[in-house]
């Protein structure tokens, strides 16, 4: 813990300075040196105050508007939010890189490579964040663009039915599964049902909507086929 990726959280500036003083005292007694250039402070809350830089012994730690922690970029603001634009850029770069090296491969092979090497960039730590519907929709566009690019769909065409045929979940459901895993794991750790309250806001009730949509589209003669597809895919992702 002391070697790297140490994060201090405090409800007050005085509390933060007290923790920094403890870190400095510990470093002095254990012959450690903190790198102030790789350290920073970031403020979250409804009010933004002009605060002088914090001190770690004789080292000055400046306040920043964003910082990167464990591969995720956090943005200062009223809430504890992350920068999805960086995630999207990394995802598109990875997709273009993978597809540029497998132009002659079968489309299913391309999709398998994208799912293996690129999809984790969209879902990394996603279950730990309560993302808004607009943010999830933005990430869903990225995921759908992969199918459009691989299978030659136009930008305005929906790939929901294609995903259904291939046995893949729409991104909204992928997010819900990651969120569900995170909440249930926290329940196991803390043994409290309060952490499961957010599950009521998940998208699972959309299954019936998919059944109605695809069952009436003419592409599927039996509506239960969609429900069976979802149940199988959901089980696969949980495993």
C-alpha cells in the first residue's frame, strides 16, 4: 500500500492536512520519500472554494481539476464522476487497431477479437459507478459502432437484432450485469441489504419490451425466442 496508488479521502481540508502530516511522519521514520510531482489534491462537492496548496512536510501538493487513479480519470465537480470521453477514445483506438490487423479474417473472428481486447476498456470498473442513462447510452453507441463497422451497417441502422442473432447482449444489459455483480459482492462483504437497493433501477424489466419488439417485427416468429436468447446470454455473462 505504501509503495504506490495511495488515496486519502477527507470531509475537510484540516482532516486532509492531518492525514498528510501522518504520512510525512511515517515516511520520516521509515526512510521513505513521497513524490510530490506525482501527487495531487482534488475537490468534490457543491461548493468550490479557493484553497491553498496542501503540504506534505516541505513538499507542496497542488489542487487539480482531474486526476487519474488505477486507470480511471476522475473529474472535480459536485459529484464523484469519471471522464467517459477518455474511455471512449481508448476504446475506438483499440477497435481500429485490432480491425486494421485482421482485415481478411471472418467477421465473427473480428467480433471475437473486439470482445476480448476492446470491450474490457468500456467495462473496466464500470460496476462500481452509478452512471447516468445518458452516459450508458454514449458507451452503448461505442459498442454498437463495432457491430456496424464489422458487419457493414450504416450509422443510422440499429444493430439490436444482429446482436440478438449472434447471442450478444446490448450494452445496457452488460452494464446492469457489472453493476449487479458489484452490488452483490458488496453485500457479501458487508452483509447488508442496503447495498442492493439500486438493483430496482436496473434494466432487466426491458426483457419483455424486447420480446414484444422482436416478436412483432417479422424477424422472429416466436417471441419466446428472444427471451430464451436473453436468459442464455445473461447466464453466460454471469458465469
